[in-house]
C-alpha cells in the first residue's frame, strides 16, 4: 500500500509538471507573438519621428488590446478604493488607465532603442497552471540589455497580461502607489483622482524625461 501511494504521488507530480509546462508554453506563445508584432512597429522608420508619436502609440495599443486585461489591472491599481465608486466610475478609470499604461509602456520601449529581443527560458515554474511569468530580454542598439517580465493570467478568452516589470520597475505597483498618493492628497476624493489621472501621469512622465 505504501508503494502504491508513492507511485500515485509520483504520477500526480508528473502530470502537474506537464500541465504547468504546457501552460507556460501557451503563455510564452502569446508573448512571443505580441513581441514579434511590437518589433515590427519599432523597426518602422516612418514611426520614429517625434511628430509620429501618436501614430506609434496607436500601433502599440492595437497590439496590446487583445493581450492585456486592462479592467483587471486597473482594479488592482485602484486597490481598496475600487469599491468606493460605482461601476460607471470604475469603467471610466479602466479606460483612462489603459491610455496611460500604453503610453508609459510605449515610452519605455522607444527609449530603449530596441534592435532585437529573445524570450528567456522558463524559470521557476508557477505552481498555479493558470498563472505564468514570461521574461523577455531586449537589446538596444548600443548593446545594452533590458528585461521585460510579463505576468500572465489564463482566462476564458486566453492568456492575458495583467502586469509587467520594465527593467525592474513594476508598472502596476508604481501606478497603484501614485493612485493612493493622489487619493490622499485629495482627501479621499476617488472621483476627482479618476478625473485628474491622465494629466497627473502625463505631468509625472514629463518630469522624468
């Protein structure tokens, strides 16, 4: 009986490992496809001119739309303040957050001056097959290497990106801290923060550049 139990445990571990590997492969394929499309956009010389920044952002948004779960991410950014507003305000923030996230991500990618990328081999496997992490190394024209870490969540519609680390900077956590700080400075007026969000993030971005 003891040997049978050990065998069953080994079989369970084996099938779990296979399932996790299959999940990571699926998540990787999603990131690989998006990265390939992104590379083509970044290589487009017609979009590199400063006056073409809006066109570049529009192209990147088209690639990210089917991959990123902006509603999921925006809810986490709002954190404990999410339920302090109604559904209309929640969706309003999701829409404005989408714009700021796409712009921040696009600014980071163009700032790196990427010439090529490679998806990193699987690291420590996630024990949850529905959650996987995929890392991508990107290389700048000057030889500098940066790492993008994508946090993926499997949903009914496929694998979705719910967070990203851009060269060590956690975008979702960074936005969450900014949201909480803005709520504090407006004496808890979450609606006002939603109204001011886009301008505030744009202002912060201009200070960083």
